[in-house]
C-alpha cells in the first residue's frame, strides 16, 4: 500500500505534491494506519531517521475526516522533534477529554501526518524538499475494541447487484477499506476498479462492473495490521455474501 505523501518546496515559491513509497523518505513511520482504542490514554508510534549523515526535524499533526488540521480531541506530542542521523524515536497520539464526545457506537476517521524537515543547506540556490506522510487514523470506541482471535468484521459486508454495478453494504460499526477486485482469487485485477473506503453502516458502489467481476467476485481489504486478506462472494439473485478465500480450500 502506498502512503500518501506531499512535498512542499522549502526554498522557492512553488508548491508541488507527489505520491511516493515511504522508502524515499528520511523520516520513516512504522505502520500504514493507526488504530486508537478508546480505552487508551495515548498511543506511541515509532519513527526513525533513515538518513545516516544528516539530522532531520519530524513534525506531526492530526487532521479530521475533512482534512482540516485539529488539536482536539486528539493531538500529537511532541509536535516537532529533532531526530539524529540513523536514530530512532517515538511520537505520541494523545487523547484529550473531548474524545469522550466522539460517537461510541462506531469508529471515527482522522488522519495522522508526519512531515520531515531537512537541515538548512549551506549551498546557494539549493532546492530542498520536505516529504509528508499521511495515513488513516481510526478512533475505535472501547465498546468496539477487538481481540486478535475475533472474526474479522469485514466478512460481514455484502454485495447487491444494481444493474451492471455491485453496491457494497457495510452493516458493521467499522470502516472497511477495499483495495482490489477480481473475478477470481488468482485472476487479474479489474481494470475499472478504484480503491474505496466504506464508512460504518454505509454503502458504496464499486467502479468495476458485474460484467468484469462475474457472479463470484473476490474483493481484497486491508486489516488493522496492513495485511490484505481476500473475500470470495457467492451470489444468489441480486444478493452476495462473503467467505474468506483461505477458508474455501
């Protein structure tokens, strides 16, 4: 999974954005998503400076689901820190009392941002780029916290045929992120498919049509750990239910 990154130009008047693998960044994060359980007061994320010659500043902040920067009900501590060449550190996502006002019957979506700021160059006319990593942060109320042995809630999603499209129905209290769609487990990805995230108790339509996915589509989702399990759907009429691919053999 590619992390969304932005690259503001530090010297110069032009701003640009790019998408890159985290390997290109000096400041690296240890995960591709954050699950903040409501029973926790805070959660620590591991960060490291992959540059072995130069120190970097790491600046962190939280955005809400609309992409607006916020300081409550979650905040980042420290907001800025210096990480020496090749060194490791931690950044903390801290819950504030206002977190108790978030919905307690479903997850809430935020975004965690981490920007690397390079040291000022002593060379004239130098263009410096600061890469920014942006990943999803899910606030999961205490009543919805899951254990490692629990059946994945993603298995509860269903599909409904609507003409030449499948509508994804998410009856759960959790966000479901779908990153691939195929007509068979070992087949090629449907060309029209676009990754999508279905909100709790929500619905969304797949871009790939029924004609491309057939009557037994296979969808790939991302779990809490960044893994990508597959779900095989079996359709009866216009309704389709899911079974994990690894349990069908």
